[in-house]
C-alpha cells in the first residue's frame, strides 16, 4: 500500500479524482473519521470471520479497497465545502467516465427527506444510493446502533462493577430505551431548528435524566441552567431552546418509533442513550444503598464506545437480525457479502 501522499497535502477535486483513478485501486470515499474506522472494522471482520467465507477473488478485491476521507481535498475556489459536499462533488465529477466499481461514496443522510410537521415522517424508509454516492440509512451511520440488542453488550461491559448488579441497570435501560430515544430525537430537532447541533450533544449527561416507574424524565430546568452557566447561552436563546424542546417532544410522542430512531442525530442520540444507562446505574445504586462514589460508570470516550458498538453490530448484521445496509457499499464494488 502506497502512503507517499502526505495527509496534509491539498488536492483539487479534479486532481484527487485523477490521482485515484491512475492508481487503478478501488476507492471508498467516506465522509468522516468514524466512517473510515467503521468500514475498516467491517472489512476486517468480513475477511476474518468464518461465517462469511468470502470467495478468494472477493477477499483479494476487498483488501485492495482504499478507504479514505476527503480531508486532503480542497474546496473549489470561492467555496467552503464540508466533507459530505466534497464526497458528493468528487463522485459527481466521476460521472459515467469512471467504472462504478472503482469509486463509491458514503455520506451521512442528515435530515434529508425526513419531514417534521405534526408527526415525523421518512420519505425514503431505506438506505438509498444517488449516482455512486450511498446515504446512511438514518441521520448518521451511528443510527444503525440504536437498537437495544446492539447497545446492550457495550453497556454491560463498560458498566459491570462489583458495587452493584449491572443486570438491574440493564433491565431499567431496556425498559426506558424508547423513551430515551424520543428525548434524543426531540433534542436533535431542537438543535437543527436553533442551529445548535454542533454543540448540543456536549450539553447532555446522566445528571439530566431520571428514570421513573413508567417513563423517563428529562430535567429541562437543570439543563436550562447548565446551558446558561456552562455553555454561555443568553437567557433569550435558552428560553427558545426550552420552548422548542417541549414542542418537539409532543411531535415525537405521536410519531412511529422507526422514524424516531432513524431521524435522530447520531452523536446526540448515542450521548442520550449512554446517559440513560448512566442514570439507570445511579438508580439501581440508590435503591441498594451503594455509596455515592461507587455509582459512576467507567469513563470512556464516545469514539471508543462507538468502536465497541461496531463489533456488536457486526455480529447482528451477519445474522441478518438488524439493518445491514452499510454492507451495500462493499457490494457496490461487486463483492458478495
């Protein structure tokens, strides 16, 4: 594998396309760092898992795929493109002149072709491909993890402790999983409307979530205080955020859970669900008189949690028990998996 091109090098979209096509190696151009990691892990599993048993020719082809992000691609003069737009631009430039099995793009769907009125709706209801660019099934690739069966092993492994029975916390999390996802989706729509998506997921923690007998309570008053004091939003902005949250919670409550799952912002959804598990640990510790200093779940970065979810998702995907649409990216190269 050739790594002569410096990661800091800058190529125009046309130059990038020309260099990659001259290499004659197939390229999977993905939007972000985690997408790169995700597809690396999936590829490794496809090559090493005895259940899959790829034909020898497919295995060789899979190893040859260059998984890249557009961080070395410059925006055209006078424009400032994000990574998603760069992927879409390069794939659009390729047109029909480039073999479809030599360049495939993968990007976040974001909120495209979702609609929020009195209820939420999904105009696609599947993972779609436009030209040679494939969209994630939901807002982001992380949404494929928003299934309790997939997230449970990660919660268990990171939450197990000699101070409390983790099975009790897992049961409480499962009971409130859909409610937590509704809260996350409402927060996502608030972030979109108020143009705060870039920071909103950093404002949420388990201290804002309480698990009741039948439902989950998101402590809006405490959250509003933290938005003002910790995140320096002015009172008028905080009032608008709180009002929007109340509105969208009513919309989400009337909506189909499948749409809620896929429309939820990826980073924000994972943060809320992880925080709900933390709240469940706190609840079971409180019930059993566990000392306060023993009630915390191990501190793990969101990146490391996401990598663990990938492993759990892969096990489910190979058994066809969950959405496995990201595998279509490898199938676009003609690989049977």
